[in-house]
């Protein structure tokens, strides 16, 4: 499991600073507590390109995957400062 966690932490490093900060905060608060299903969801979310994630989080543009959108709303978008 620690290899998986390390890999996820590496994938959370993004090219857009806004995403990098949000993901860093989320993993510091939740990553070690996630169960296998939540880790699967997070890995799915991390497959999106930076612009798609940015547009969903900051512009409310849909990703086209409801479970990924709900995961982001629950665990990532909560750290966004308006």
C-alpha cells in the first residue's frame, strides 16, 4: 500500500499551482485515511489533464463522470478559496 500512496502523492503534483495547492491540502488531510475504493476514485481523478480539473473546480464545467465529480466536490473543492 505504501508504494501506491507514494505513487498517488507524486501524481498529485500538478503543473497548475492552484491544483497543486488544492491536492496537497487534500492529501495531507485525507490520503492516509482513504480506503481502497477512495484511492481508486482519486487515481481516476488524477488521470484528467490539469485544464479539465481546473475548469471543473473553478468554472463548474462538467467532467462527464459523476463519481469523479462527487469525489472532487467532497474531498478537493472544499479547500478552494472563493
